[in-house]
C-alpha cells in the first residue's frame, strides 16, 4: 500500500510540474505574439514614410518599410518610381515576391522575355537573377515586395 501511495504522489507531482511547464511555455508564446500587431497599409496612406532608394535608382524613387527590419530576413516594402522611369539592371541576394499596386511595369529578367505587370499582377523574381524594368506613363509604379533575405539591391555594371 505504501508503494501505491508513493507512486500516486510521484505521479501527481510529475503532472503538476508538467502543467506548470506547459503554462509557462504557453504564457511566453502568448506574450511574444501579443507584442506583434496586425496592420493594413495602402500606398496612398499619408502616414507612410518613404525613404530613399539606392543611388543608382531613378530620381523620385522611394521605399517604405511595411513590416520587418530591412537588415533582417522577411521584410515587406513598397517600392515606388515615377511614371516613365527606367530601373537599371540590378540584382538582389533574396528572391522577391511582388504585387504591382499601381501603374504599369515592364520587367525583363536575364535570359527571359519581357513581362508586363498590370495593377494586381503577381511576379516572382529569383534570387541573384539580374533584371531591368520600366514604369509606363500611366502614373507612378508602386510594387509591394516581400524579401526573404535582408533588403538589398546591387547595380550591374554593363561592359562596353
């Protein structure tokens, strides 16, 4: 009878400790998730903060960070260029997942045919693959871009 009571006490103590650990883990996860808030943003929101683009990009270009840290993985941005702008040949360390929010954008990746993105179009750009683009005359081109890796862009120097 003593062994049965000891076993029952140990089992109860084990369950108590197990439940404390589960509660602590769930509490930590809940606190971490509570810190991040949902959000909805439009490229026309007056509160959007547009920062500069790399110097090789066209004048009037802007980048707005929507979510994440540009120096870390998984960052979402708006990328804006004025109508009739040429985006020089460049590449990124990250793959890009893009949706054209406004304008008409002609994009050409090395070794591929030109594609034309209309508002609402989705495009995928492979990591490190050079590409050029031209914004049409329908108004500024605004792209939503989700980068897997930290935000970067490197110009391609054309050989003469």
